[in-house]
């Protein structure tokens, strides 16, 4: 939970670097909370709507959650790209159909540059705040 809250606190910080653990723990918890939003929204919607009625409350709750966390997701991804020595413009690669998401996934898995790069000091060597 520490990593999730750290990313939320730095929601508008686009400079610096993010260590792999920060990115992946945020992504894991974000996915779990998104699934929880769907389940809770669907359960509440079915209780309100009655039996046999399709509820879209889960969808709308997920959409709201995704919209609220759009900036923190982008900022941690940009900082993770900085850790691998790439600029934020690499996010546009993700817009390429089919292969763009795979390329971004590979970039997120790569180990960060050792030592200091143009985006700041190595976040693994720097004690986290």
C-alpha cells in the first residue's frame, strides 16, 4: 500500500525517476482496485435494479476510478521511462495498434540505468521518502 500512496502523492511529478517496484506495485494495486470497483458497482446495481436486470453501475464506477487515476498512472509511467533513460515521448509508442502496448510493457520491465542519468539520480540508490 505504501507504493500506491507514494504514487498518488506524486501524481503530478513528471520529473525524476521511478524504480521498478514503485511502478509494478502501483499497477498491481490499481488493477485490484479496478476489479473491486466493478464487483462492488455490479453488486450495488443489481440490488437497486432488481433481479434479472443488467446493471451498468459497475462500469460507471470503473470509468470514474480510471478517470481519477489517469494522471497518477501517466506520471509513474513517465518516471519509469525516465529510469530507463527514455523521454516521455515514448508514451506515444503505446498508441500503435497491437505492438505499442507490448513495447511499453517491455520498457517497463527493463532495468533502470545504473547511476545518475539526465533525469536524476538512481532511485534505488536514493532512500525513498
